[in-house]
């Protein structure tokens, strides 16, 4: 049985509700103290200040019996008058209490409005912090208010955002420079090896060594690309453009068809329109990693099912494959960087960054990635993205 109303329970930690409750409680406590003191004073006044008796001179004088009877009548009349007076005072106090209660309710409602007005800058600060949580570091509070505690808090928050914005901008420039500096030597090495292998007098040993070096070089290139994609995703430097996840996935499936054919894996697609605002390059990287993992960690003659669809939460991409049985407790490990299951087919061929990049890209777009182990073996990875991300980019 619910004792506290739901709207109060949901706002139990609200500073506005606490201030209103304190204001209302203080007003009602003051009203109760004033009314109690008034009732006590009236009660004590009635006890110590009875109505004054009125004396008359009778001629001829009254007999003792008549005087006693007259005294009794006078006391009864005074007692009645005192009771009437007390009843009138209590009636006035009763209605005064009702009026005070009404005024208290009104004052509490006014306290709620005033507290909301006073806390409005904090609401703006909270809203900005929530938007900044989506990596929109270019936004500022820019509170226009007289100097005070809240103004100082807002200005300090703006200065912190400015420093964070500069830091993330520098990190983005570092990623771009690192991409150039890391990939250039690999490209040079690949070119030199290919030139050596294409010489007419190249012996068999050189050709075999060159093939091994090209394989290692290609793996390093993929690792660098994966690291840069992961860093870019976690940095939040994305360009949001109108994109259809189904079209992106279709191009990735087409590009992966030769590798799937060599592995003896059949790819089935069910691609429904899934429009959203996102970074086409990162979304393509997300779909490619999912499909590469589904083909690489499969069995000969296995299948891969790729679906895209629009859902109430936004758009959804699901890639399910056959393969070795994966224990449910091992699934969360797959989303950690450089973590692989050594008993999976082709585990030595991967860098352990595939699902980490998928999750980073999904979260950068305001969504999330989830995986589930299938009873007959393999995984089903589901990525859900909002149509319009929580952050609008930098």
C-alpha cells in the first residue's frame, strides 16, 4: 500500500520540494504556537478575571434568605456570561485556525513557486551538465544574474567547460596527427616489401619472407585503424549527417561477401529502412566490425543473419552467427579492449577491439550494444541507436 504519493516519492531528493516542505512546516509551526498561546491566555484570563458583580441598594433591606437567593442568581448569571464569552472566543479561534490553515496552504504554494524561481539557475546548470554528458562541450550556461553564489557557480562551471573543450579539441588534433604518423611508416614498409617481391631476380626465400611481412604489416594496419576508430569514438568527435543504417550495412555486406565465401559462410540479410542522424564513417566501421566478427568466429558451412529495423527506441542493427558455444558469463568480456576468447575459432586473427569499437561507436551516438550467447553456438549482437543522438557533436 502506497503511503507517500508517487509524485512526491519521485521528487524526494528535490531541493525545491525540501525548501517548500521546510517553509510550510515553519509557517504551520509558528501558527500552531501562536494559536496555542492565544487559547492558553484566554483560558487563564477567564479563570482569574471573572465577571464583575453589580451591586444595588435595596430599600427596605433584603432579608438574609432573599440576599442569599439574589447572590446565587448573580453567580449563575456571571457563570453563564463567562461561558458565553468563552464560547464566542473559542468560535473565533476555530475560524481563525481555519483561516490560518488556508493562509498556510497558500503560503506553502507560494513557497513552492518562489523556491522554483530561486532554483531556476540551478535547473539551467543541471540541464547544461546533462547536455555536456553527451559531449556537447561547446555549450555554456552564460547565466545572466546579479553577483552571488549561484552566479559564481555558473561562471566556474563555464570555465571548467572551456578547459575541457580545449582539452578534447587537442585530443582530436592528436588523434589526427597520430593517424598520419602511425600509418605512414606502415605504408612505406608495405611499399618496400612489395617492390622487393616484384623484382625479377627475387629468390623464393625473399618471396616467402615478403608474404609473411605483408601479412604482419596488414595486421598492424588493421590494428592501427581499430585503435584510431576506438579513440575517435570515445573522444566523441563525430559528424552527424542524415544516414540510413540499412544502406550502410548493405554496402558492408557487399564488401564482405568475398571473405564470407572463402570462409564457407552464408550471409542472410533482412534490411529494412533505418534512418538516423549519425557519422557514416563510424557507423560503417561499426557494421564492418560486427560482420567481420560474425564471419571470422564462425564454422565452415555456418550462417550469418543481418537485420536492420526501426524500433520505438530508434533504429536497430542485429548480427547473429553460428559458431562455437559461448558461456553467458563470458559475453561481457568480449566488449573489453584486447580481450578474446582463446577457444573461439579464429581468435588469434583478431585484435580484440571489434566489439569494443562497436560499443564505443554506439555510445557516442547515444545508443548501446548488447550481446547474447545463442544456445546452439554463436552470438547475437544487437546495436540500438536513437534517431537523433543526445549530443549534437562538437
